[in-house]
C-alpha cells in the first residue's frame, strides 16, 4: 500500500491510465528504489459501467446483451456462462446440435482472443511483425463469426435454450479451411517468436507465480496452468458438449512468463482439435429447446455456474426471488483475481519488466471494472 | 474425497449448517451456513484442505440484513463449497484477507458497493467507484436507473 508520496530513498512512478500497454484504462502506482520496484498499487474502476446494478433493473433477456460487453475479447464465453446459469434455474435442456454450435463458436472466439494477445503482447515487448501475422489470421475468424452472429466483437448470439441461427455449409467449409491455414502457421510463429533469443531472455524466469500464490489469490486460466496446475473448467467441471471431445490441457513448469506464453500457444492447437472434432461429429436436430417460456420467470433459488474463458474461470452467481428480474447477479471475472496477484509479483522486479509481466496475464480491464 | 474431508475439518467449529448441496440445481457440492465471526476459522480450515477463494460477494436480502456469500473451489477435485453468513445492517464482518490475500480486493469491492465494513482489513477503501463517491449503489434502497432519471433536475 502506497501512502505517502516520497519516502527518503524511494520515489513513486505513475503508469497509466492512458498507457498503450495497459490494454484499457489501468493505472498502477509504482514505488521505486532506483530501477527496482518496492511496492505497487493498481487503481482500477475507470471503465466501471455498473453491469451488476443494471442486472437488477432489467429482466433476464434484457441483460443478455450486457454479457458481450464485459469481456469484449471472449464475449461468447460470457454469453455461455449466463445462458447456462439461467437454463439451470429454469431446468431447460439444450439440444445437442445447439451445444455443438456453442462449442464451435466458443473455441473460435477463444482463438481470436489468444491471437490478439499473442500479437499485442509481442508488440508490448517491442516486436512488431508478429502482430501483423496474428491479425491477418484473426480477421478470418471475425469474418466467419460475423457471417453467423452479425457482429464482429460484442457478440450476443446464444439464447436461453439454444442458439437462434444454425450454421450452414459455407460456415463449415470456411472453418475447416481456416483451421488448415492456422495449422500451417505454427511453424512461422515458432520461428518468429518461440525460438527468438531476445524473447527467451526477456521472458524466462521473469514474473514467477508459485503454486501456493495461485491458491491464495484464486488464479485461474493460462496464468495458473503456466505454473503447472492442470485446472481447466472444460475438463474439471465439464459443461456443454466438451466431455465428448478429446483434448489436452497444456501446462508449464516454472510459472514464468515464458510458460504462460507456451500454454496459450499450445491451447490454440487444442482449440483447433476441438473445433475439428465438433464439425466431424455435428449431430442433426433442433437448435432450440422446446417450450422455452416467453416470460422468463425462474423459481426462487440461487445458482453458481462456471465456464472457462480465454483468461480463466468466469463464474456467475444468480439469486432469483421468483421475479422477472434477477435479484442479484455477481460476475466472478478471471482477470480480477489474476491482476491482484500480478501486482504482488511486481515486487523486486525491474521497471523494464513491468510491461512484460502486465501483458503476460492477458488482462482485459473492462472485465475487471465491470 | 473433499466432500467428506471438508465437513470433517469444519465440524469442530460448530457451524449452523454443513450439508451436501444439490449440484444439478445450484452448482454447489457443499452448503455451509456460518456467522461472520466464524469466517476466518472457516477460511483457515478450507485453506488447509487445499481450496481457493472463488468469489466473495454480498446480497442485500432485507432492510435489516445482508448475506455474505463465499464460494470456495479446489484445483484438483471438483467440490464447490458455498458459505453463507448473515450480517445485520451496520455490523462489521471480520476480514479473511489475512488467510486468503485474494480476498483483499473482493472485500474492498463489497465495501465499495454495499458499505459493509470488514474489521482488520489492511486497506479498506473504494475499489471501483471514485474515492470521493458518497453512494453504495448495490444497496436495494439505491434508486434504479429509471427512478434516478426521473429525480434528476432538468
């Protein structure tokens, strides 16, 4: 905690809120002893839009579009989490084809998020070229999802009980062609970045998260798996159609930035595997549950559901009092916990590593601010 | 099996309720009811069982009381424990941030949005709203958007 401005030996350095590598509006006060950081205190809330307060003043359907705006990089996972929670409250069964479509679009969305992280993170580290490669790839997915959902970023695609639109042959062939293309790029990515000696020197042994710290702070997602804990909601608390696919959970060993990078890179290949299997096994049938009530009025009770987003566990806690409006919605967002540990790991690091550590946990600030 | 070892670890604390939850309906494997004063001990016991704090929040249940809701989960075994603790309006709850440092920000958020104070918290100040805000917007008496608009001077 930084209380006074200037101690005898230290000084305070202000980072943000309008800094290009804070990926949003995050401000961090750094107490410096020369080049080394002795304490760090983040100031968040610049993008607070009161989603939880809005939820209490809207009915269940009206709150659905909000979900795409909490984490704009993996909007479909937030759609999925909210729909799952309401479906659980209502006791709705989602048809299998709809679950498959949810998995396919969700994994495509995860790929866009990881690709954006990959490019933007390397740009933070001073490498410009990978950014152009990733955005080239990412554009193909955005076009695919645009053709299906009608939007490029803030998707509002799932409905309570299924999905509103079926995927057609163009989407399927386009996705297959894209997966083929993306796989041909892994060698380029490895040559450009993974084997790059400057990158390795900047990331190996920097920004360590230990397993104990991860438990104390409730870290989830690739930042946790980089430390060697194989916790992924898709496997540990399986939802939707995920149990029907074969995929692995990549983990790191040391918990440094390099491991988190490797985990994300390998996860992209696993997403490709899931999409391919889902397209091969796509069942026929309806895409919406029968008998979805027009007026969503869940019975009294509470529910907690969790899904795996590109950044970690998104949990949604809904309290219903039998009304058309939710009584309370709490959004447990992954970056919130991840950022609070990252601030700890700044300590005793060089100021030159701040941006490298900050980018490595893939923060999305509007998600933290809600 | 955590669903057996957690109730065992909690039994010396004499909690009001430790019962298996209805996972298909609520997503909980264990449901626990405690008083806010028992929370540091509950958190300590769950830490020893290898759990992590998934989320911490409050619900403004009535005019007189709040319910603090703590969710704990485990990295290696699926067992979500939900702990409910009823707190009268105006009372202070002891912090658990010395047990789980991750609770620090969650408690600041609850203070910010509800005005609930956590005794022993090292740095209890606003998190999401501006430092000089004088509102606690998730309290039920706080006006909804439409009401706020109607009351605003024209």
